[in-house]
C-alpha cells in the first residue's frame, strides 16, 4: 500500500495541470460544503440560544385549552396556578387587541408579563421602572411596522374577561432589539399586573415560562413542553434548510467527482502501455488497480491540503467576524441574527473529509476495475480493450 | 547445453479469436533454451516471435502444450504467481522502451526493486550499479523525455537487469535505433550475458542484432523453420 501511495504521488505530480484542475475543483467543493454546513450550524446554534433566551426558557407550561397555533383558543385558554405550583415560573397572559397608529387599525397579540422576571432576556425592567400609566414594550420590527418610537402614546383596544371592548392609551417605554421574531412581530408587552386589571383576569396566565430550577410535574389543566419539544420545530426548519442546501453542494461534489471519474476513465484508456509495463515489471493486476484507485483518492487528499491552506484562514476569519444577513432573510419568521457566526466543528470537518475521500475512492475504483480484466499483451501494445 | 535447461517449450500452440474464427499464431512449437544462452527468434512479421516471447515472459499462456520457465508451467500459474515470476526472474526490454514518463532514469530502474521490498540503501547500490553497466550513471536524475533513443533503450536494459534476472526478453530492441546505437546496446547486453550469465532471448528481424546471437530460431507462420546454432559468433 505504501508503494501504491508513493507511485500514485509521483504519477499525480507528474501529470501536472490535469491533476491540479481536479484538485482545485475538489478543494472548492470541500470549502463550500464545510462553509455551508458551518453557516447552518452557526445559525442553528444562534437560533437555539436566542429562542431559549427570549422565548422558551427552560420549557413552558401551557394551559391545556391554549394552542399556540390556533388564535381562537386565546380567549379561553388561560387559568390560574396556585402560588406553590407557580414557583420558578414566569406567567404570561395573552389576549388579542388592536392599536391605532396613524389612524389605521393594527391587530396585535397583547402579552402581559411579570415585570420582575429574569428568566427571559425581554427587558421587563423598563416596564417596572416606567412611570407611565400603562407602559408597553415591543420589538424593533413591531415598532417599525407601527411607526412607533420610545415615548409615543398609542390607543389600545382589548376585550375584558366578559368580552366587552375597552380601550386606553399605552406608552411605549422600550423598543428592544431581538433576533426572535416570535416575541417581536405583531406583539406588545405590558406588565401582567396591569393586564390583570385591564382584563379582570386576576392571577390568570395563558402559559408560564420555566427557569432552570423548575422541576416538571403533572398539574391538572396544564401541559408541560420541554425545551427540546419547543425547539423541535426550529430543528425541523433547520434540517429542511440543510437538506435543500445539501442539494447545491452535492451537485458541486458530483461535478468534482465526475471530473475524477472522467480522468480515471481516460487514464485507464490512455495509459494502457504504462499498465502493461507495470504488469511486465511484476505488479499484479490488483496492485495496478490499487495504484489507480489510490491515485484517484489522492486527488481528495491533495484537495484537502489545498482546501486547508485556503479554508482554514478563511473559516477562522468568518467565524470571528460572522456573516451579515440581509434584512429580507430576517423576515422569514425564524430567529436569524444580523450576523451569523459559522461553527466549524471537528465533526463537520472530519465528516466532510471522509465523505469526499470515500466518494473519490469509489469513483476512482470503478473505472480502475477494468484493469483487472486487461490482457497485458494488448495493454503493452496500447490496443483498445 | 551450457548450464541446463531454463526454458522448455513443449508442443505449444497459440490461437487467437479473430472475428468469428481463429488465427493460429504458434503451431506445435518445441524448443529448449539453456541457461546463459544469447538467442533470438527471427522471422517476418506475423511469424509468432512476439507471441512466443510473451508466453515465455508469462504475459500470455499457450492454448495447447506446456511452456516451462524456470521449472514453472506458465499455463498453471495464477496471476499472482506469474507476476512474482516476472518480478524476480524475468526482465523485459521493449521496442519502444516503455519507460515510465513521470519517473527519472533512477526511479525507472528502481521500480522493480521497489516491488521486491528491497531496503533503500541496497536499492540505491543496485540501481547505480545497473546504470554504470549501461554507462548512464551520470543521467540518473533525468526524465525519459530528455534522453535520446539509444539512452532510453539503455535505461530499459538497466531496468531489466537491475534485479539480476535469470532471463531477459528483448522484443525488437533495435527497431527504433540507428546502427551505432544498435551496436552499442547489443554490446552492453552481450557483456551482461557473459558477465552475469543471464539468458537473453530476442525477437528480431534486424541483421545487426542477428550478428550478435549464438543461436537463431527461424520462425515462419507460427512454426519453427530452422534452429541454427552459431557458436562463438560475436561481433565487436
């Protein structure tokens, strides 16, 4: 085997431009595959971190009648937990409401949250410290959509516990920046104590957000969703994104492998005299097949070296400064930071190397198999077989 | 009989499929070659010279009959056994040299020794010795494309001889060489034959080559026409 590597190395280096073209294309594939997966992994990490920090906490306890995907359940999907049971939980009460910025009506989800909470990164301290009668906070996207700025007053209309419409002016106490659109777009946050007063739903909550000390237990009328369950939708979206993206890089890899396959087919065809010479010098046919296969797989090793020379500084730089995401991408409804910091894990790199080396070896072996059936006499004459 | 039989061809027939029929390249050949012979198969194109050499070199096998080389029946050898026979005991010299283009002169000659897993220091000694036999020690680092025809063929001789095989098969070695180079390489081979006792077997229709041979086997249409022993007939 060592001999095959020595000979393959000499043959590839000796082949000059043809080798380096294949190596270049394969190295490009390496870089793209690792970059794309690193970007997705970075996005995945960031999205999970932000979702936990801003929305999911250590899990959520939802009223059994509340379905986050069905707005008709908001009206009745709420209840009260006893004090002992609500330990380590932050209550959030959700109601539908409307605001009237610049004379137009805008439907919003009105969310009451404990202003003293520290489980989520929502800046609820600004609600606590505000002197406004009904302080409110909202995310940057919501503020932009309603053309609101800090200090603005806006008319809010909601329905109380009996279904009667009521209205009051709320004051924008805080506009926060977040990567999590599900706590931003179409939502207004006010202190839950104010919301209880406004709706008459004293001590009610639609769901609770657990902190890290919460121990899940069965509570009648409430269902617990763990962090993993809450993140499953996000994981599915990212997995889908990974699959759709993989089509692109698999195509690129296929082009690179096709180039190797083509080179191997041509080599077996053009180097028949050389194959005959190897056999006449005492190589077995399987040794010659091995030599040609190693030559093909060595393209991937050269590509790995070239890819490392170009890729390592590039990836280190990108992992440090991140990659800016366009605003349009952030409107997709999934947590997406302004800058994503790709994660180039050892598993990703080793996995990609194995994928490319194994694939290159297989596509090299397929045409090389023909050698085992070659007649050495005809090979020495360079006759087509 | 110098030192005993090294090649024994018994009733060898070789047929090749041609279209739907067959072409008989060798017809019931019976020959014996002794250790240290400097012999040649002579005849026009299509007479079966190369086919017989390929069988002796274990690159091909007879359709009928037995070809015994160093006591081994070529027809009964596996791919691996025939590769081992070629690697250790048979050297080849081809009409177009068949040097490996990406290797240097040194590496081309070293190749057969690499296959035998000979240690580097010993390999180096053997390669340089073989290059000195053919007068090319100073060109060890050159690539084949920088060599003249005569030099290329001398590298091929060194490559065939470096492992000190019992038999060297030379298929039309002078076909691409001028007269001066032909005489030069034949002299070299003759010296190696005399000094190392290697059996040389040529296929040729070159009169200049024939002038060096001790024995000429005339082939015509796949059959032995005449087996001519020419004792001590050498040119210098």
